[in-house]
C-alpha cells in the first residue's frame, strides 16, 4: 500500500476512527472546535476496558484453540507512513510465522458492528507495518456472550475502506472541513452536540 503521510503529523487512532464512524461530525466538534463530549460515554469505555482485564483469554486456551505460540498484550504501535497508531489488545504469533490481533468487545456476537471489525483491520495494518509480516486475519471475543474468539479475514477491500476513513478524518482535522451528518438520525436524539450541530 502506498504511503500517504509524513513524520511529525498527528496520527489517527482507533478511538478517533470509531468516533468518525459513529458520526463524522464528532471529529469536527471534538478536534476542530475542541468541544468535549459528556463523561458518561467515557465511563462506558472504561467499563469495557475493565471487562477486558477480567475476561482475557489464557495462553493455554489460545495455544490449544488457535495454535498460538506466543502472545503480547497492550502493545502500542505506530505507522507514520500510513498516518495511524494504536494500542493492540493482544498480538498473536503462530508457528508458521504469521500474526493476528485479538480484541475484546463488550458486546453480543449477534449485535456486532462492522466498525468493530474495521478497527481490527487498522490493528492488522499496524502489525504488518511494524513487524513486516502479512496479517490475514483478526480475532474478536464478544465478552457478553461466549468467551471465545471469532475469526475474520482481513481483506484488501476492508483495508481500502479504513484508509478512505483515515483520509476523511485528516481532511476534517487539518482543513477544518465540516462533514455531512450521520445518515442514522436516531443517533442525534441523545447526542452531546445536537445543540450546536446544524
Ligand atoms: S447531532 Fe447527529 S449529526 Fe450532529 S453530531 Fe450528533 S449524531 Fe452527528
């Protein structure tokens, strides 16, 4: 994939992308106008993190279930060439030399969101860039259901979708571009920014 960004720039994180995917205008209000969101939302994130700590899968389970030979937790990676950074919950190493991300979501499998997968596509891109190993899959554990990993293939199309989103986030942050509203207007009802959002 062609490098598009330069050293010294602000790198796009998974949390920023998740905000963008929820509604592009969040990025404008947060990063351009610097208006903070309500703290309740942050609290939900913190609760999610606490669940991660409690429900992390054990090395022995991953060895037997997936053939994992080594795992690392909470690894910060950056790829300035792609304009991205992030902390990967877990990085899995396999005997054939391949690698994958493992992510924990406080959610039910049947109510999973595409954006949770796309977040892991970003992790795959970070791992590939840092370790120079192709990453063909990621795993997500939906902790409100069975505590077992679900495998997803990392496709070129998904990577392109993530890169397109990163480009749009940068356009908003760097150029002050005011993006369109989310098409899902149900989200506007309890939105922090509904009073300032035109
Ligand atoms: S009010 Fe709706 S369109 Fe505006 S920022 Fe909130 S969710 Fe997005």
